[in-house]
């Protein structure tokens, strides 16, 4: 069984204290800006940008994969998983696949 102490060191990367969970969307933007991949602003919600990252060019020889996360503000694990996917070396997958990744579809709900 996981305790609150374990969650502080998990992939959720949240600050837990006094029953409040604090997340900072600017950290997501910083991580996206640090990735050497095309970053496309596809919209805004309450002045928060929504970004899409395209990995590999789409072609008939590649299967297309869409990865979305962060639709529900109380489910941050998907956002972290999408960011970790973008940050890792995916070269073996790029031989057969093209990816569009939207790591946080609802930035206003995430904060």
C-alpha cells in the first residue's frame, strides 16, 4: 500500500501538504521548450497555451499515433507519462510510427 510519503517521490511530481495539491503549468511549458522537437501551439484556455509535439513526419509507410493527456485536472499521471515519452529516446519507434503528442489538453484544469 502506498502512503502519502511514497506519493511525494512518485511520478506525480506534486507538492502535497495540508490536503492541497499544487501543480504549476509553467513547469510543463519549460519541459516542452527543453525538448528538441517541433512544438505547435494549437489553442489556448484562459491564456494558457495548449501545445502539440510532432515526432517524425507522417507518411504512408508510418502508422500514425495520437497521444493525449491532461484532460481531467485531477489526473496528472498521464501528463507526466506523456512528457516522459517525449523526453526519452524514441528512435526505435520512429522507424515505423509517427506521433502527435498533446501532453496537457486542459491546462486550466491542471493548475
